[in-house]
């Protein structure tokens, strides 16, 4: 229904009764409501933050969050979300079991190139539709009216579930990694100084989760600076680690033929080819955060140009950092079968201790990774709260009227953040029933995020890639190749990461990713038939020409201020 107000775009297809009841998106943003970053230059009515807010308003939303992030700060946060080398350190067990050096090195490089295609594909779409709704909003706008509702519903729920479970996986991985780091002081192999009973693991996870949420909620205005610090912290720690490991190498070094050519799938029980693929969860987990940064679009000064650049640049940086981290570890790696048999499933501390020969020196080199783990948890908590809030403001989550609220004092969607924290703490209880719970959390996170990224890319392809022609981040002829690679990867990843790491499998070591995924799927489906089928109309839609014209004005206004 068109808005009767002359000169104003229509706020379209959201159910009128629900919109009125919940005050959805119909408020305009006046001059007095514009928000600016502390310490940044006022960019004026025709550029900068204002033009970005006008674009957001053209897409049907009002600006509610502070636009405080520059291009570099967006790239830094994107780097922190992946947190290479921490993300690779906590999941190194998978490729060691799957195939060893070849799976570690070439698996990382192969997945990184694939994810570069995913990042480029999403960046191209984000340059046209930069909103915290991210892939959910993009899927709706790209799809034909006949199937846009169901596609955006599936995509939105997959994106939210993926954000929540990957954040859970990060915090739980931090817990397990912390325990493994403590146990480098053991005097006998596999006889740690900290027994880490299930209840102790859960309490540490509880504390890590609370800490990450507290920092993300109370220190929001300082997070861009924290991300900046994390970059320098990461590379300083990485340089120290690489130099010490290679220089000391107490037990010697493998030759290049071993590092780049050794492949032994015997520890997994799977056929060689499939074993290699199952080991790719290591790389897929570390790069799964690629599209999460899109949820920060409404806190970025010029999201249509800054976010796509940051997404692609971060993948390149991550690929290099990952190789710099992994190759030295493989050069000094102990026997593969010994690492595969670790009860902790955390081989990185063991590898470093084997090379350094000193518990004190090992823990000193592990501290940068532990701190980076907390940075990663804070970043993921921040991003997941934004995507949940964005989905809730369109009424797609039970209790949306609470989760869509923004705490004006803290400038964060605090209710959504606290809801996510409770869900994570409840899911963490799975560990009491299965010591392989981390497999489930990381697996379902990768599965859901991969599915959510595939939705807008797939719809973009079947509609002929016509709408992305308006974006500033254009792939041209490479677009079809990048899109095809992205969809092919998604088709492989969805069943692949439901598989157990090794066979035969017993209940306590089963990968329950499919169970967790199914549980969320049941909730999403039930809510659709209870409420969504009758009331859900997707995000507030605008005439496509209005959105594209606002996007052009946003980019031109910003460029005019450079």
C-alpha cells in the first residue's frame, strides 16, 4: 500500500496491523536524530553519515545505531571475527585426523580461494543493499515476488542460527583451548594438571560467554579501537611464535616434501578423498564469519563501499596469515597418530611444546592466541546481536517486540544480545552428554552460515545478476564464476560438516551438528506456521528504483567529501 504522504517512499508490504502494533520502521529520521561518531567530522546533509542514513531509510528502516566505523575498522573487525590464527589453532585436530600436512596446508589454501569467491559475491550484493538485515534482506529484494517470502524466511533463520552457533563455538573453543594451554605444564603425556571435568568445562565456558557479552554491551564505543589493537597484537604474537618454533625446533624439523606432500588418512577411517574433505571443517570454520560483517552495515559510515572492500581484503589477509601460522607448525609437528589420539582434541599446544621444549616458553607463546580468542568472542557476540536484532525488527522471531529494542544509552540491541547469550548457555549443556559437543556447535555454525550466504547468491544468479549491475563493487564477467564456485561449495558443505571426524563412531564422539540444525529448523518451521504464514511479509519493501537512487546519492555524497 502506497504511503499517502507526498514525496515519501512507500513502506510497503509489512502487514499493516502488525506494523502499527509494533511500530515497525515508519518513523522518519529527522536532523535532530542523526547520529555521528565521536570525534569524526560532520559530513553534512548530502554526504557521509546522512547519505548512508538516507539510503537506509529508502530501504525501509530508520537509523538507530551509531555510525562509528571507517573502512579500516570494518576490515579489522572482519579480521577479528575470523581471528586467524586462533580460529585455525582450535580446530587443527580435524585436518590432522583427516589427512595431515596436505589437508592442513592445501586444504586451507583451497578453502580460502573458495571463500574469496563467496566474499566477492556477497560484497557485490552488499554494495547494492547495505543493511544489518544482511543476506536475509538481500535475498528478499533479489528474489521474485512468487518465492521471496519463503526464501527470505529460510535465509534469515539460517543466518541467525549460524551467527548464534558460531559464536557459541568460538566461546566453547576458547574454553577447550584454555584447558589445553593449562595442561602444557603436565609432567607426563596425557596426564594433565587440570582434569577438566564436564562441570568445570561448562563453568569456564559460562565465564567466557559472560565476559564477551559484558564487553560487547558495555564497551561498544571502544570496540573499533579494540579491533585495531587486535590486529597489531595478532601479528606481533604470530611473528614471535613462528620465529621461536622454527629457530628452536627441539625435536627437529620435517623436510619440505613432508610438509607439502604428506597425506595420511588412516586415522579417520574414511576413504582418502572423503577424509580430506571432512578435514576441511578446519578451514571452513575459520572462514565462516565472512558474511557476518554485513550485520554491522548500519554502524559503518559508508557501508555500500566500505563493507564489500573490507570483506574481500580480509580474506586475502587471512589467507596469508593462515599460511604463515600453519606452515611452521607442520614443519615441527610430532607424529600424526599421536596428535590424532589426543583426548583434548587440541593439538596446537602440544605441537608448540614439542618444538619449544619448555612449558613456560610454550604458555608465553600461547597467551597471544588466548587473548585473540576473547577478541574473537567479543566480535562474534557483537555481530550476532546485530543480525538477530535486524531479523526481529521485521517480526520474524518469537518475541520480536522485545528483541528489536535498542538500548539508547549503550547504543546496542541489548535485549537481543542477552537472549542470544541465554540460548548459547543452554546449548552449552549438550557438553554434559557428549564430549564432542564442540563438533556440533562448529559444524552447525558453518552449515547455517554457508546456507545463508548461498541464498542471495543463488537468487542473484537465477535472476540474471541484473540488480548487482547498479553496485559500485562489480565483478563483471568474473561474477558468474564466483557465484558458481560459491554455490558448489555450499552444496558440498551442507552434508559434509554433519559427518563425524572419524569412524567407527560411538555416541559420545558423534557429530551432533545435524541434530542441533534440525532442532532450530523445527523452531523456525513451527513459528512460520503459527505466525509467519499469516502475518509475515518480509522486510519493509521499497520501489527498487527508489533504493538504487538513494544508493547512488549516498556514494556520490561521500565521494564529494573526500
